[in-house]
């Protein structure tokens, strides 16, 4: 059998059903955005060069169930991490009040944080939407207390590097679905409906078909009918007529 096209599932063709299923999916929030390691490393190397600290001084106090306030911060350390964005202002205040150096991921449009501590913060605007481990895409920038002479700057080199890695990550993580062409003997409800939608009547006698759920090892969502050879030939002729009518329309 020629392998070149995948049968669409009911979820893919029915927007209302897809919306119904989405009600039960766990929502992605910025607090669940764990950074791909290669993007973190790219940011760390850029930040160390720009801000003049050693990569060995980096600490990461943010993880599920962690307590950044109780974390043991070594002398001379730099916090370089992706914190929960919902409490970012509180985290920054804690670090500034305790003299802890930091370079943090933050939402890309968070300049409003500077209203309270303008003299202490520098914003790095990268103009890039990072795809995080949970597939959430967030417009991401950075905030630090390591460049006191600057309140804000952009970062063309960092932006370009992150975009390149980001695209590579998306391609590697995207599942390449093997496309399957169902033979003419396999008739789904979707194809039967398609013929009817283009004015082609087609009826399947009970004795000429049986219900199946798989074809050549592939599951068929919702099942299908396995037609006799004679009926499959009639189906092919009906589909050609429907296709001609569709083209004319």
C-alpha cells in the first residue's frame, strides 16, 4: 500500500469537539515554563560575558516545590534562572533587599517593574518568543541588577542566538506523523459524508461490508467499513464523480 496521506481524526475535523476536549486540558501558565537547557546555556554564556561574572557562580533556586527565600546563596553567586512570573516583583524585591546578584528571565513587556526600583534594575529586551518545555510560547526578556549604569537595552546577538536554537528545538520536538493513505476498500464516515456533501448518493448493503478499527496496523479513529471489492470499485467511481462535481462548483 502506498504510504502518503493520513486519515484525519474526528478531533481534527470537528472544531466543537476539539473545544470540548480542551476544557479538560491542564492550562499552560508562565509559572510552568521550564527552560530548554540549550536556551538556558545560551543565555548564561551571553549574560556572563555582558555582566562580567563566571559561569561557575550561577545558582538556580527555582524548581517545583522549591523555596527561593530559604535557598542557601553562596557568597559571590549570581542567580540566573527562570522564576515564576506571577511573583516576579516579589522575587526581585527580595534579591535587592538582600544584596543578591541576579539575571532573571521575565515577560518581554515588564518595564513597569522599574517604577519602584528604577535605580537598581536593568531590562534586556530580546524580542523573542521562547518555546518552553511545556510548549507554551512566551515573549521573553530579562531583568538584572548587574548593569547599574543602564536602565534598558536590546540584545541583537542574544535574540538571534535564541531564535536559532528555538527553531531547532521546535523542529526536533515536533512529531513527524507518518501519513497513511487508506485503500479504497476502507470507507470512513468522513469520506461517506464528503461524497454526500457533493451530491453523490452512496449506499452500503449490510452483506457487502463489515466494521473495522485498524488498517495495516494503524488505528482508524471512529472506525470504518471494510467494503467488498465490487463495492470498493463502485465507491471509487462515486468519489470520482463527487470530485468532478466539487471541481465544477
